[in-house]
């Protein structure tokens, strides 16, 4: 005689998955929650990739710059960009057209026109001006260049030149390094100042809290842009680029810690009233 087994209740798969996800959220750390939320935001992920690319360019600015950013040639001032042509007929041959300059008889301005008959070849990982990667490792290799077998008078200017004949692409690479690192270091120093001073203000209270809060109010009452302009104009003209760089970084950090300090102070005051 066959024994009938009791019928099993169907398993609700979506409910089980939801319960597992909820349990995983409960045991996740703060960093895991932040990462999951960031990963779901497609625009944030794309922006993060772009920012990482910028900072990789900062690390390799010397390698990406094919010309000395400070080398000037007055006779080549305000040259237009030279676009890269990847093929010469059916052959893969990266090159740019040489530019021929002449005076416009009406405006007397120097006008440049590409000369298709004179091609300047582009080499990958070519030898170029000497630099120190990260200020330590000496090197002469660059991502692109004209190569050692090409006449030294033939150079390339992918984005053109400025008034003094300096290559704009190379100056853009070095300028990216300065712009991004100033912001990063300035925010880091502001973070340290905000956490430390805000913590002191909320933890000790009394005269320390009053003094720090008055300093914050004074700094926040000053218009930011005129203050930056005045401090930038006050920098000595005989300072080196490195001195100006650190001075601007310190100025940015000294003006950007006030809001964070108030937030940290509020958290400290709230935690002082809690029972542990």
C-alpha cells in the first residue's frame, strides 16, 4: 500500500531573496553600505572613472607631455593645433602636417597653413626631453614624439602654442597635475583641521568652544572670492613655483575647515549627552 506524503508548501523565492538581502544589509559595515549605494548610481560610477583617469594623467604628466612646457620659441607663437592623421593612404602612418607661416598682407598677422607635402611622423614611446618621474626616477621616454631620426627643427603641437611659442598640450598636462593636487591636498588639510578643532570645541566646551566658534564666525563672515584674490595678489613675485603651490594649498585649507568643524562639534555635543 503506497504511503502518500504530505504536500509541501511552495517556496516564495522573491520573499526569500528579499529576506536574505535584508539580513545582509543588517550585518554590513558602513563602507560596504557606501560601496553598494555608489555602485547602483551609474552617473557616480562614470564620474569616478573619469576622476581616476584624470589622476592617472597627473601621475604620468611627464610621460604624456612630449615637449618641455617651459621651452618657448617666439617665432612659433600662436600656432594652430596640428591634428593627427593616422593613415597615409592605406598604410598606418601616424603623422601631422607641417605648418607654414606667412604674413597676411592686409592684417600683417602671421598666418599658418598646413602643408600636406611635408609630413612629420609620430612615434610611440619616443625619446624626448629628460624628466624625473615622481621627482625621483630619471627618464626620457614619452608616450608620443617625433623620434630621434627626425630633424630637430620639426616639432608637433597637437593643441597649438601660446603667445610665447610654448606647447599647450604639454602645459595642459602639467597644469592638470597642479590643479588636481592642490584641491586634493587642500581638502585633506581642511579635513584634518575641521575634525581636530571641531572635536576640541565639542569635547572641552567652555572657553575653548567659545574661542573656536568666534574664529569660525569671523572666517565665514569674510567674502571668499575677494579674500582669495587679495591673498593671491599678496604672494611675493620672487617666490618659486613650489612655494606658490604650497602657499595656495595652505590658503585653501585654512578657509575650508569651518563647516566641517561645526558638524564635528555638533556630533561631539550630542555624544556627550548619551549614556554609555
